[in-house]
């Protein structure tokens, strides 16, 4: 930047009018603009600039010095009192305190020696003193931070949850010195921030009134000069064209040539004046750009502040509505009452009901032009069924109205409680002695963890490719978590008995919703299965079904599952894409699930919706499931479908949170059954009794609702053991005669369940490194085979095989049917050694 600052040229309206008149008179009389040298040899040489058109910083500074009206302004790098400035800068650069301290890093490394520097209200640390010039390992602002001592040598600094430093000094004296210095720096930081906020508020308030008017007035003057130059260019350009036309006549060429030369000179002068005026306007606009940016930022800050206030009011309003509603619900537990003062609002408490007349009536937009086979266009797409409906351009809006709710038909209800579901059936208990199973697992250890220090480098990455400590996990693998889908398998037993296809699909829909019930309070991450890992769950003696899972692919991670029960069989390929966005984790399933009823030949297919885990960094973790789900009938049920909508959580909706609503349609696209409920509580279904309204906007009246599924809440003390349900507690229970690749035999998972987290972390690293070594070996063998010109067979699963799906070109994993026979013979020769 220039050493001298150019003064802003301001003039009154009368002066601007006089300058414009003088400018036009001068050009018309003399043919030359003021401030522009006369052409020499036909060339235009600009020297100075016309008043009001462009200003040179150097000329303005020189004129100011000669007149004595403007003093020289030193640049940012100069100061009249040079020595005092250097001393002041040196004192500011000197840190308040610095030295070696021990900082807690993680459970594997414990406390590590770090170089700490306290300066300007910020505590920073480095691995050594040499890193101070280029690499800072972490900082924490003391403004608003909490500083408290733990013991004679240890103290903790936390700024509200996002950052926490556990620091240990060499002795008590050193600890007290640091704590005192930190408290003083905190007080200074608070005072400095308060003064800065007051200064910013004062500056922001003066910008709209004074600065804005000055900038607009100055730009208006420049714009008027542009208009004047435009008029002159137009006039002289027309005169030059006329002179050139007269030159073609051939009479008195010398005189006409002189006229053309004069007109050309005037046109060049006008053009140059226009260039200078444009440059002046651009320079003024750029000079004032910072002021405009500051004004805009102030308005944005005000807007964000208002949005935060509105959101806070909405939270309070939601709390009041929920409290008013829960006054009439004696069975509802106020699980969120303890967190009402938390800045981050947690999801509503469980057990919400949809039995009221108002909530039983709803409006639903149904896609009209959804093609049956289009759903399988790409299994590796980035969106799931939860995202796929957004692109449909044509939808039909339907209104569902509950006709009466006075005489609820309770005879056909199937309230599936987990305690009832795990009770042996009479026929099974007569033929086989039911094994007594455990009812809980060991309590979860209370290990503190600095979340941000671990996941700050994971933003934007696929979670399946990030080595995470077991602190984030629950002692179950993803294969076992998939098996939890059949916790309420009695719904499928009921569906197998249904005579009507649409009613059967209504029960299947309730079953698909029930698989999300455990996600409302289960925020632990399951273990990623190793390639070739399996999990079996044989509950034919009490629950009437058995299931086998296998991890069939590592990149991308994919699990294949097959389950058979009383009159039904279910299978799925589960793969997903997951991204960490900083504040939340989003999990988008990509595979399809199927259920088939052999007695009728009906088959139904669906894809799961998106699951989002919120408040990853700060606040209480909570889960939301949202999106659209399409369940299609196949084979004998072809043409029948269900459109189901999981409403996303919103502070501003009057609807029930976690609500699910949908309709079942026959092959003629007529709505036959209505689905209504919440994915964490219960699902009710009702038949359509009559239809009215127009074809574009029909109105469906329903009969009495009956409960297709009701969730039983986990035990009151389940928060001590990962919020597991009874079935979840039994999934990892040791069992004899299982395959050597079974998840129950995974050592890191077993150690975590036993509370030995440090040993579990070490085993987890060992297993993951072993898997990477096996992958590198396969890659090396493939490269060697390619170099020798021979084919190299890809990895093949043990209990599933890849086959082409009927009706499509997709390759899917199909159960071979050999696992249970191999178990009866205890022939595990095909099973690899992965643990």
C-alpha cells in the first residue's frame, strides 16, 4: 500500500453541476479534455486526470503536502516512536507462561510430555520447542473455559465439551503456578472480548448511517462522469462517421482530411476520458469493498442471531407441548427431562402414541410414475430408498381420515413385546428342552474420552475405513446387529397367516419399521466384521427361526444374511455408505431385503431408509431415521406395493416426532390399508372402508385401527449395559459347536464385553492388521498371476454364492444351504482362520 492515504474527494451538488458544465464547454470549444495533454503527432498522451474523473494517489499526496492541508500518514509498518513500538511488540510477543507438562493422549499411550505455551488467552501445546515455528498440535481458548484441579499434580481445562485437556505437572508448586497463570489469562481474555464486542457493536451501528451515505454519494459522482463521457463519445463518434462519409465525395480533399483528423483526435480524447472514468469508478468501488463486506457480515450476524433466538423459542415451545401432552400419559417416561437445560436439544422421549383422532388422519404424497424394475437400476448408487423419491416429478396427494375410534378392534391385535417374543411356544417346548439364556451383559466401564482429539481427522471419510477405538463401539458385530431385525419375528408369523395380500403387506411393513426400534437409544457403533466372518443364531426352539450371516466383501463392506422361520424366509444383502459431516454421521443403506411366504408364493422387497446420528461433537447423542421407503410385491404379489414415509425430526413441526405413515395399494393403485405410528413405539394398521373426493386428490376413510406392533422398552437399568434389549444381550452369549469364524469367538469383541477395553483395543489392532496383510497377499498373488498371463480367481464366500438375480442383470449373494449340514457334521474345513 502507498505510504500516503488519498483524501476522499467530496463536493456539493452545485459544484458537481458546475464541473460537468465546464467539462462539456471546454471540450466543445478547445477539443481537449482538462487534464489531458494536447496530441503530439496525432498521439494522445495522458498526464494528469480530469477533476472528478480520476485521482492519482501520488498527485493527491503531493498537492496535499504543497498546500499544507493534509499531513503525511505513516504506513502500517512505521511509527514515529520506533523504539517504543518495538519494545511494545516484543512484550506482546512474549508468552505469559511456557514449559513442559504431561498431557493425556489416549488409553494406549497415556500421558505424554508436551511443550505448553500460554499467550493472549490461548493455551497451545507442541511436541517440542522446535515445532513452535511451524506446527501446533492443539489449542484451547480460555474464554469461557473451566479450570479445576484433580489432585496435587493434575488439573483439567475444558471449554464446554468440545475440548478437554487433562494435564499433569511435575509437582504441586508447578501445578499451582500454571493454574494461577491460566486464571489470570482467562480474566484478561474475558475483558478483551467484552471490549471488542462493544467496539464492534458501536462500529456496526455507525456504518449504515454515515459510511453508507458517503459511499453512495461518491459512487454517484463517478457515475455521472461516466454518463458525461458516454455522451461525448457518442457525439464525436457520429461526427467522425459523417466526416468520413464526406471524404468519399472527392471534393476539397485537403480540407476534408484535416476535418477527419480533428474529429478522430476528439474521438480518441473522449475515449481516453471514458477509460479514465471507468478506472476511477472501479477503484472507488474496490476501495469501499471492505466497508460493504463489513456491513454485509454485520447483517449476516444479526440474521444468525435471530435464527438462533427463533430456534430456541421453538425448542421451548416443543418442550411445553410435550409436557402438556405427557400430563395425560401416565406410562410415558420423561427421559429427556434431565437435558432440558442442554443447549443441544435431544430427541423426544419414547413411547409416543398415535391413537388420537387428529393424528390418525394425515395427508400423504404418493409417487405416481414409480416403475417396478427401476428400483434395481444401481445397487451402488449413493442414495437409498430414503432419497430416491425426491426426483419423482409427479406425485398424488391423498387424504386419510379415521372414521371412528370409539370401538377399537382389539381382538386382532398382536402386541409383540420382547418378553413375550422370547417365551417358548407350547409345541416347541414339548419336543425340545429350551436352553436357559442370560438376561444381561456386564456393565459398561466408565472411561473418559476426548472425542474430538480422535475424530477431528475423520471428517468427510468413510467410517468403514477409519480405525476407531472400542470406546465408540458396543460389544456386538454388524452381523449380530443385523440379526436384531428379527426381534419381533411374530409379525412375520402373523403375516404368513393373512389371506389378503394387501393385509399381508401391511404386516410386512410393520415388521420393517420394528427393526428401527432399538436405534432410538442405541448410539454405539458395532464392530466391523472381518472378511469371512460369520454369525449364526439358531432360535428355532423358542422363537421359531434361525439365521446365518457372512461378511462376503471387505471393500466395499457387504454382509449377506439368510433367515427362515414359521412359514416365511427372509434374506438381504446389506451394504451402505457412511459419511462423517462433523456434527452428525449419516448412514445410507444400499442393499435390498426380501421376505417370501412359500405357501402363497408372495415375495416383497424393500430398501432401508437413512439413519442419522446427531450431536457427535457436543451434546447428547440421538438418532433419527428419515426418508421414503417403497415395498414392492413380486411373483404372486406383483403389482401390490406400499409407500412409507419416515418423517425427519424437526423443531418446527406440529406432527408427532419419529412418525411413520404410509398406504398399501393393490395392483390397480387403489389404497387398501393405511399404516400409522412411530418407529420407536408402535405401528397401527387400518383397512380403507370408503373412498371419496376427486381422482387427483382422493379421500380415504379407514375403519378401526389395530396394533400390528408394539415395542417393549428395555429394562430401566439397560443404560448401564449399552441399552441392550433382552435379545441383544443374548446375541453374543458363548455357544458351542459354532463355526470358527463366528462373531462370538472374536477376541476383541469378547474382551470389550468383559470390560477389558485396553486389551480389546490391542486385539482390534492385531485383527485389522492381519486382515490388511491377507489383502496385500491376495493383491500380490493377483499381480503375479496377471504378469504370468493366467487368471486369478477373486475371493469367494464360504456359505453364499454370487448368482444373477432373476429379471435383472445384478449379481446377488444367495445362500447355498450347506451351513447347517456342516454344523451338524462339525465339518469346518472350508472356514478360514481369521481370528
